């Protein structure tokens, strides 16, 4: 466990680690509190410089989407109006392709496909014989995805399972193990999707989860609407099977690696 190695590292680097318990989330799961008394944590500094201008700069310095993804974004806006806001952002798309490549993933799953933007980004990171299985309830929205899988020339490696993901994931085989999963469907379903994926995930496998900052509302403990996401974030944080980090990309993207 990570905490177990801290005193050793602190001694090596001559670091004075001092516990500041008020910096921990109030709802932290019990096992994370179990650091030995000798382990003293450095005060964590909270800071943010991500103003709208910085966000724009950041997007402007990320490899942009190609013509197919741009067309898909335009068609999604025309076809779905306000719902088009559910699509992942271009910089997340670039990140998904890179992570899929870096992990060397062959067997990937996506929970929440909508019109297909993120699925194309993941599929493009897979090798030619790789597979992406997509789970979604909407025939209407995924019909646009099907069209763009063809346009993006990834249709041969993508399969769609229509229906409530809690059920379709249950029927999904345990083998071959999943190398990479992206969860971006209905938020109350996240704990179920997380567990279903985790039980099929290879050691070293990766789960990416979208919207985990909920526009920052997760940090406002008076905001009841964000409670489900806070509970999910606590669940991941307290899961001894994984190492995780919550990245402030777009609406928050949690990066989880199974031990
Ligand atoms: C935020 S969108 C996904 C966006 C997509 N990742 C993209 O980049 O365009 C959420 C999707 O989850 C699907 N969804 C909602 N509830 C679901 C459920 N119970 N099972 C499976 N899919 C569900 C919706 O149909 C919708 O397409």
C-alpha cells in the first residue's frame, strides 16, 4: 500500500512530513485513515489557476480533432440540441486516444456512447485487431455513432450493446480481461458500472471516469445534487485495489489503475 512506503521515502529524502488532518475530505473512507502514527503527511496546498482564459489556452495547445470528429460534433449539435453538451470535450478526446495507445490496450469498453465521439477516440488508440465494446440505451443517438464509426474507419473494431448497462455489463464475458474502460453514462449508475468493469479488469488495467468534478460542485458539501458523485469519488478513493488520480480535465476525469 502506498502509505506504507512513505516513512522510508521521507527518511531517504530528508522530508519532514506533518499531518494536517483538516486537509482531508470529511467523508474519507476508514482504510485511508489507517496510516501509521509515524507517517506524517505534508500539508496539501489547494490552488487553481484554471480561469476561462487558461482553459481556452489549454484547449488551444492540445492536438485538435480531425475533420471526422469536427463533423460529428456539428451533426450532434444539430441533431440533439442542448443534449450535445453530453459529448466529451476535444482535449478529452485527444487524451483518450493517447492513453489507449500508451496502455497498449487491446480490449476496451465504453459505458455511455451517445453519438460516438469518445468511442472513436478510444478505437483510434487500439491496434488493428483491438476491440471496443460500447454500452448505451439509446438506439437513436447511437445510430449517429454507427455512421461515424464507418466514416472514421473504426467500425470493424467497435461493437455496440444496446440496453441498460447494469444488465448488459452483467452478461459481458469475464474473459478476455478488459485493458481499458471509459465510464460516461448516467451518474447514479457509476458504482455499478465501476464494479462490473473492475471484476473484469486486467491487473494494470485502467478505468477513466468522466464528470467526477461536476463543474466543481463536488467540493461544495452543501450541494445535494453532487452527493452521488461525491459518494462515487469516495468509493474510488477508498478502494484498496487501485491507485487513482482525479484530473481537472474538462468536467473532471478520474484516472484509475488496478494493482
Ligand atoms: C454523457 S453521454 C455519453 C457521451 C459520450 N461518451 C460522448 O463522448 O459523446 C451519456 C450516455 O449514457 C447513456 N445512458 C444513460 N443511461 C444509461 C444506462 N442506464 N445504460 C446505458 N447507457 C445509458 C445515454 O443514452 C447517453 O448516450
